[in-house]
C-alpha cells in the first residue's frame, strides 16, 4: 500500500514548488505580455487605430486596465455613440486576463461646451444659411430663425441650443441679427459671435458692398464689436481686425464647421481641412503685428516620421500666403482632443 504520509522533506519540496509558481506568476503579470502595462498598451493602440479608421480624430483614449476611457469634444451625438462602440469592439472580446476591452467609460463633452457660448452662421453655395451654436432663450432662437428665413434667398437651417445666461447682455439677439443681416448681403461667408466679440468673413459681389458691410459692422450694439475681412470680386479685401481678440474671431469664422482631420493614418489633410487651413492663413495675414498664431497637431503615438510629415503639410497650407511670417508656429501636442487646433496670442516683445 502506497504511503501518503507527508514527511518534512516532502512538505519543504511542495512549499518550494508553490513559491516558484507564485514567483513566476508575479513576473508574468508584472513584466510579461500579460502584464497590466502590456495589456493597456496593446488595447490603447488597437482603439486608436480603430478610431482613426472611422475618422474620429476628435476622440482620445486612455486605459485603466481593460477599461477604456474615451475623452474629446464630440461634434454630435451620432459621432459620440459611434466612437464609443468603435472602442468597445476594437480588440477581440474575452476574459479579464487575455481578452479585449471589457468596459468603455464616456468622458466626452460636446464641442459646443469646449468652446463656450458661441453663435455662428455659414452661407452654403445655394444661398441657404446654416445657423448653429447657442441662443440665450427660446424667444431669441425663434426670432433669429424667422429673421434668417426672411433675409437669405435659400432660407435658413437653424439648430440653436438654449443656454440661459450664456450672454449677460440684453442686446445679444440684436448683435446676432446685425451680423446675419450683413452676411445676407454677401455671396458667401460666415459669422461668429463669441462673448462680446463678433466676426464676419466672406466674399462680396463688388467693392461698394464690401465697404458698406464693413462700415455697418463698425456700429454694433454695445457692448458688442465685430471684426471683418470682406473680399470683393477683383479687388483687395476690406479689413477691420483691430486687435488679438478680433484676430481670434476671424480665425474661428474661417475654420468652418466640419472637423479638421488628416486622411486615414496619413499625413495629408482632408480636402475640407486643406481649404480651411489655407483660409486660416489668409485671415491671419490680416491680423495686427501683435498677434501670433500657433497651430497644434496631435502627435500620432510616437510615429516621428508621420508627425514630421503632418507638420510639413500643415505648415505649407497655412503659410502659403505668408511664408516668411515668424509669428506662425506649427507644433506637436502630445495630448489634445482635436487633430488640429488654433490658438491666437499676443506676441511677446
């Protein structure tokens, strides 16, 4: 009969074996391919690749174990939901050790909230005006929609979010209508109203209208003020950009409404982004000498060659008008929600 009695020597051998197994497990899960750091790195890379493939340059991902945390300024609810679903399915599903992403936490915000209380309007090629952003109350929203429908030949598509208290001035509605009324006189263009600073950029059918629009915007209802860059057909632009804040407003108007991005996993800006970057460069050329423009490009996860190619592409587009302007800087940003962003500041000295 087999003797199963545990001798001191057998007990010591078993304890040593158990210790070796525990030590191996600690090494494996601390430093090996199943370590928390390795899993997070793999899942983060997979999520980033999947988001880029879907065109969600605005979204960023960080990992807490196998839980993905998605941040960024979502352009709309549809884009947010698609980004969250994309991250959840970016790597194969599975258990807590060898599987993929097990949970997605939504920490995104609306693009509107990132930029603050902003009203903007853009005239499409068909003469229809697209009005987006914020309104102080339902009465102002409805009045602006009716005003735009009556003044633009193609009518208006109005989608304003009510943000009570977003503007402390009772004349906010009048300021918005003043900008819209002058925009309606142009062939195409855009207006923005952020805080007390407004801006209009666009193209006029002739120099007389360009000059008239510029003069009309010189008398905004207090405390509002408006910058403008209006280009008549075949003539120099009528420019009214007095300071750094006005410069920032015309840059915001020139960007347009679509998300600025690069083509999938490449260095080439999308067609819309290329147009917007050239337009931003033209607007900045009208800004005072005290203004400096910084264009930030989100770094692509340590791919130095791709980062440098993107910097070169963006620099070429933004500086196509003012190639020798030392006030323009194109830099990499390690952590930012947008693929491309702009900042205007006063130049030191």
